[in-house]
């Protein structure tokens, strides 16, 4: 029984050593993979923002013919509302100072 106990302890010690080495490898490769993931995410963010800066004005220019009627209606509503509002007592227009 003593020999069996010693063999069992040796096998369990080898098992624990291998598990510890595997755990260390797992943590190291997790850190390295996370670092590469962060670097890739930053590159993606930078290139995505560059693409957005290039594409957004082109998209707005492409959508301008569809937006012109809406912009005209909004402008007309703004002009009508501004023209029909009564002047506020605290916001009387002031004459520019004369020198």
C-alpha cells in the first residue's frame, strides 16, 4: 500500500505540474491574444474613421437631391414661424452704437 500511495502522489504531482504549466501557457497566450486583439481593434477604428471621413461627404452629396424638398419645407416653416411671432419685450432690437 505504501508503494501505491507513493506512485499515486507522484502521478498526482506530475498531473498538477502539467496543469500549472498549462495554466501559465493559457494566461500568457490570453494576454498576447488580447494585446493583438486591442491592436487590431485600434487599427480597425482608425481605418473605419478614415473611411467615414471620406465616405460621409460623398453620401451627403449623393443624398442631397432627395433632401432638397425636405430642406425647403423646413426652411419655409421656419420663415413662417419667425414672421408670425410677436416681438418679445426683453428682446427689443437695439440700435448700433454711433461714434
